C-alpha cells in the first residue's frame, strides 16, 4: 500500500501543502448540518435515547409499581403528568423505561442484519457464480414471505421473548440487506480503480478493505437507517400481539395492548404509547431521508 | 416473450418449492410434541401413540414433508388439531374475509397513492409538494395497529358513528349498508402504509422522468400539459405496478395486526389463533398459502411489467 500512497502524493502535490481537501464524510456532515429538518429529527432522537439511558433519573415513579387507588388517572393529574395505566402505574415513567426495550428491540435487528447481510452480500458480490447463486437464491425464498408474516410466524413458533423478537426480525431484514449490498458491491467491482488495484496484484482482502468497502458502506448505512423505523414498529407490533416482550416489563407495544381495554375510560392515555412509537420512527425516517440526500446515494431497487 | 415467460415460470416453481420447505421446516421448530396441547399429561401412552400415528407425527421429518406436500397438491392442508375441522375450508373462509378488507384497501391506496405522488412531483418544491411529502412520510412512520386504535377512539368511542370491531352480518361479502359500515375503519387503517409507500415511489419516479429531455420536448412542441402528464405517467407505470403488487401481498400477509385490532375474522386472526393454540396444521397451511399468494402476485406483476415495458423481457 505504500506505493499507492506515494502515487497519490505525486498526483496531488498542491493539495498536500495547500488547503486540505474536504473529505467525503466531512462534506456529508456539512450538508446534514445545513438541513434543519434532519438536525431536528436527530436532536429529538438524541433526547429520546438519553431519556431511555438515564431512565432511572428521568422517571418520576417505579415503572412496575402499581397503585390500585389511582388507576387510569387522566393526563395532567398532579404527580402523574401523563396519567396512570390500568394498574395505576405512572405512564411517563413506563414510557421512559419502555424506550429502553423498544429502542433495543428495534435497533439491534437492523444492526445484526446489517453485519450478517453485509458479509453475505459482499461474499455474493465478490465471489464466483456458484457462491452468488447459492446466497441469492436462498434470499429469494425468504423474500417470498411478506415481512410481517415471516416475523410473526417465526416468533409464534419459537415463542415470545426479547431474544426471539430480535432473532425473528433479524431473519426478516437479512435478505433485503444482502440484496442491496450485493448489488452495490457488483457496481463498485466493475469500476476502473478496482481493476487497477487487481492489476497491481493487491490481494482480495485488501481490495475489499480499501476499494470495495469504503464505496459500499455509505449505501448500506442509508438503507439500514431506513429500516430502523419499520423495525421499531414491527418489534412493538410483536409485543402488541403478545409475541414479543412479556409483561410486566415496560415496552411501548405491550403498553399499547394493555391499554386497549381502557379506550372507553381514558382514550388519551390509551393512545400515548403509540405516540412514542410514531415520534421515534418518524425521526428515524426523516434522518434516513436526510442522510440519503446528503450522501447522494442512489440505492438499487 | 415466450423465453421470458418460461424463465419466470421456472423461477416461480423453484421459489414455491423453497417456500414450502421453509413453511414446513419453520413450523416443525416448535419444541415438543405438537399433540401436547390436545392431550393431558396423564394420557395413556397407547392413546398418544395412536394419535401420533393418525396425524403422522411418528414418521421421519422428510416423510412427513413429502406426505404433506402430496396432500397440498390435492388441495388438502390437513385437519386442525384443535378444532378437528378441515384446514383448507377454514383457511378459504378466512382468506375470503381478509380479501373483503384487503382489496378495497388496495384500490384506495393505489388511487390515492398515485394521485398524491403525481401531484407532488408536478408541484416539486412548492408548499403542496412539501405538505404531501410530510403526509406520506407520516403514513410510513405510524404503526397501523395504533392508527386503528385511534380511529376506533375517534369514530366509535367519541363520535359513535361507526362500529368499533367485528364484521357484522354473517361474514363474506357485505350485503347491506350496515355490513359496509364495519369495513370503513379496517380499510382506512390497512390502506395507510401502501398509500405512503406508493405515494413516495410515484413521486420520485415521476420526478426522475421529468428530468429527462422528452417532457421538455413535448412541451416545446406545444402539447397541452395534461397530455404531457399522460406521457410521463405512461413511463412511470412499470415500477408503480411492481410496487403495487408487492403492497397487495403485504396487505394480505400483514393484515394480522389490523385484524387483531378490529377483531376481524380473517386469515391473520386464524394465524394468531393457530399460534396461541399451537395448532401446527393450521399454522403451516396459513403460512404456506399466504406466501404462495405473494409469490404468484409477484409473477403476475413481472408479466404485466414485461407487457407494458419491453425492456423488462430480459
């Protein structure tokens, strides 16, 4: 790699002494910073994440401790600003603690699927015809299931629980990530600089690390962030069906299900957990849109 | 075109085979004996063995798979462990009920989605475009099961103008205004996500086409703007058809959450019951049929796309 660095020095001597060129990621960061909507979405997300992390300090009550005398208090009750649920637990505290599980169950499938799907997609994109067909045809089969159906079927079979929710959603998200990564990899692979690296006898792992990966990661990142919103909605949906997080834990989908019985008594309180899901997934979708336009990524369909 | 058709058909058959393997294999990951749910723990061993043999659970997995596949080809999905009724009949009735809400939802979403997307694209950058874009991204960010609850709160609890749940009548196609009123909230809820997805897709596709030279050329030669719109939409049709097909499949497979909210006796509710009753034949049959539906819709979409756009016939 030393000679490539030397070539770059020769090719761009004035850059080395003059003003440093703005790197790709700094350009992207600059564009994002000027995009008010994306910045706002990011700030709200940061606040939600911080509230979830520091839940013990942000919460005003124990999220699991009910109070039988103060069940289903309306929004604005002194001491229970967002009201209480059907067993008298404080809604604000449960929402704050619920953010921990909801964010964890929504983010980790996308993260896991990005890693696994990314590796499989790189293999399929860089490997020979046989490896490519093997990986892509298996993906096709999983693609043949509507995502909600597949997630519910897997969770329904292996049982409820946090780990099973994450597992089932990871399985659902792997095929689309493999497809996107494979397609991006093949695009980059046919470019001249990869040919040049190969001609200069760079080993395969070096080509993947220095030529392929840096050009594929951006697209993967944009695609992965666009899945987080869906992932949060789906994981809360699994809990809503009783197939995800189990009671009495605080989780937004589970809270929504439990409060369904209360829509005739305290409709506003019953709708609140959904508001938390909407705000979070909306912010992730806006962030993903902002990243997409800032990075000027065109994803293969 | 014939070659394209042959290749697509072969591909579909292979995918369907893979789907059947996954559907069968997945359901057999259920821990324990599928009959445990039916029999008390103190059931005599002779009865357990007899029932196991009757349902075929004593045979090796690949034999069970082949026997199941053979029966599936004859349209027999087995009998429910829980109710003892034929799975095929139960499933067809449930699927019919799901179509009663999925088809209107699809029509509504296709109409509204394409209209919103086109209007937004032709008003690119104007307040109308921004308003539609906000609505569309909101549609993608709202959990539909929550929207269902909110609609029930507003229209059934607060205003009391529409029924909160159930199907009214005796199932099947609605026969009266009263039956029809039960459709309104589930259809509205179900159509939200596809409206968002289609609206977003149509907007970006139309924008891309407007970036070509030919719309400008058409305008330059004096064509009226509605004729230009027609030419642009014709070019936007193939990808739109593809997304619509996918969305119809999602409506069928993903209606389970909405059916739970509205207590709608469709395929989603059947699957939900099968999961909680650990009813292997029903679960297997439902997953297989819904996935097969999805695969066939994709086949139809591919053929339609090839018919309207010769470039797709590769």
